[in-house]
C-alpha cells in the first residue's frame, strides 16, 4: 500500500516548513520532540523536500526493522529504503561468512556510494547513471547502534571493487576470475548461494552479494553474448538482463583502513538520531560484552593480547556523529515550550460509529483534512 499522498498535509504546515528551512540552512544538531510512530512519516517527508540521503540511527535492531518496514508505505518505491542491519554475532564471536545481513549492508553502502558519485558528477538529484550504471534514487538508510559499530570496507575499496558487466561488452576472462577470487568469491561446482562463482567452458555463473538471483554469463571468446538470471535450485535460466553489478563478496576491510557506515555519508546528507542518549547506552553495552569475550579468548589462547579491536567503540563513533553538520535529534520527551510538529496519539472509535461521524463533521467544518485508518474501510465508505 502506498500512502505517499498523505505526506502533503504535514509538508504544508508552517512548523514543518520551518524545520526544513532550519535543516537546510543551519549547521549542527536540531532537536525535535517527536513520537516514535511519527518518525517514518517525517523521514519520508524530509527526504522528499531536502532531496538528500537520510540515515536514521536507532538504539535497537527491532526498531530499525520496524521503521524500514513502515517506510515502504511512505516512499515512492521499495528501492528507496535500505536496512543496514546489525551483525549476526557480537565482536569476537564466530559468525557465518554467508550472511544475508552482510549483503543487506553491502546494498546500503553501494546506494550511498552511487548517490555520491552522481553528486560529484554534477547531478544533485540522482538523475544520471552512477557507479551501478543506472539512475539511483536518493537513498534512505536505517541502522541500529550495533550496526554503526561494524567495520566495513572503505568507500574507495568498495567503489573500486565493484564492476558493471554488460551484455555485448568484452572482458578478460583470466583477469575477471582472478579479480573475483581477490574480492572474496568462492569457486564452486554449482552456484547456489551469494558470494560464489563457477565456470563451465564459455559459461560463467556468479551470485553477486546484492543480486536477488545468480547471474549467468554466456561468452564467445572475450565477448559477453548474454546475461541471464537463473534459478539457484533448478539451475535453469529464467530472465534475460542487460547488466549485472558485481561487488566485493566480503564487507570486512582488506588492506586499507576500516570504515564505518558514517564514513559513507555524502555531503549534505541528513543524519536522524532517535533518542541520542539511548544510542550511546546501546553501543557501550555491546562494547562491554565484546570486552568480556575478548578477555575470555585471550585467556584461552585463541586471541593475541595485541590483536586490534574489530569494531568502533563509542569514543570513536561519538566524534563522527558530533562532526556531521546536518543532524536531527528526535526524542519523544517534549518540552512544553517546544511543541515540535504537534503530533498527537490517534483516537480509537471501535463500536462508536456515531461519535466518529460527529468528529469527522466537526473537522470538516473547520477545513481540516480527515484520514480514517480502519480494517473496515469498505463498510465505513458505505
């Protein structure tokens, strides 16, 4: 269900327009009292009016997933919102190398890189091909505190390690296969999972990290005759495509310095921090658990005492957050002198139809816009 038509009432209010002007023209942190339920709605409005990437930071993973799911109704398309989920394990715990959450994070990072490349090329509204050879919508990314701590490839390494293969193009097969191995892909007999590839004569199969399906390249010499998606279960081709984007198969830093999600923010992006104090509490709690695991592994001889920390702690993240010039701190604790955008909890009228109709008539009498959310919309319309 698309609810983008309901963005207009908020966007037309004076309080909202003042907020947009403040975010557009000032630097530093803007505080806004805001009920948690209104955050996805407001974020969709801000992305549309500021026309810049929006990155939402929350304390809890379940809250990040909730916001991501709700944003689908408020944005122009499902490809606008990206979840940057937490790792599957704590630092120093063993995690699967073939993790769906890793590929979700990779997709979010590539969306931010692609927007940045379009921005520096002079296209500020994402209307020209970027890194992935296609027009990229302005992205909106949602990340919990734990994900913020994750060390990933630097923007330069991810950008240089991502290639676009096009039908009708040419490639050096030996160099391509060596490149995939260097980027973390595993050579297998049959491609069934992300981060793997196989070769059978002039046919190459590869499952890129951000692709919904594996891709089959049919070659004639160094010429790419066709590109097709195929079913990983039946191995049968199902859809012809014009291009495939192949990014590194692993997000972990390689030779260069590690980066965080915050290092991927393009100039002008809006950072929305939900309950800033709770972010610090969440990061420090995970850091404490990680330190305990680290001490245990050192005592058991599984880790050297001088081993570097594989994550960013609050001391490192706090500086990155404070230095970002466009920040919105949202908190449900409202100051009576600052009513914010005057959101209020909705009223419920189950079994009180006459009262509902009276409220609707009263609102219409003063020119208010009325939106009724109900599981019985057809009955109410009648």
